[in-house]
C-alpha cells in the first residue's frame, strides 16, 4: 500500500515538474522516445520499436509528431534506403534537460520540506531501491 502511495506522490510531483513545459508539452509515449534517442544516438526506427517494445505503426506516428515539433530528426540510412535513422535534435535535448530540471527541483523542494532525520532514511531507501532494481535486472536502458 505504501508503494502505491509513493508512486502516486511521484506522479503528482512529476506532473508539477512537467507543467508548462515550454515550448512543447510531450506525452509519456513521446517522452519515452526522446529518452531512448538520448541513450541510443542514430538509432533506426525499427530498432527504436524493439527498444521500446512497440509496434512499427505506433513508432512511426510518434516519430512524425516529434519531428513536426522539432524534437527529433529522421533521415534515410545511406546503406539501406528503406530504413529511417532517428536523431535527437538540440531542441529535443533542451526539452529533456528542462523537464529533468523541473522534476529535480520539485523533488528537492519536497525533500527539503522533510525533517532532517527523514532525509537520511529517504536517501538510504532510494539507495536500497536502486540496488534492488539492479539485482532484478530491471535497470533503466
């Protein structure tokens, strides 16, 4: 039960951190694409679908929208003209950076409002969670 409440609190904080994301608000699905492109530079659209576990048609629509927003750039692969290669644009990177800053600030504001002894417990808990996630083989891509 406490885990569900923690997830809900994080979602609320992330929403607050993402409010008024200028100049462009992106959906969670679009955000996953941006994160993947940040980790895997010059990835093909097919490989992106494999990384995210989504259908090619869904990826195509997401990429079209992100390109229209100027957050990614698509280009044909020179060695295989049927493949599209995807790149995060400077604007896309700025969008991710701004979102991270907002979310980090929202989290830091909440942590600063906690009593001092709770800080230690909070960070110990986060460290334990990170180790547990890594041990389960579910570390972020």
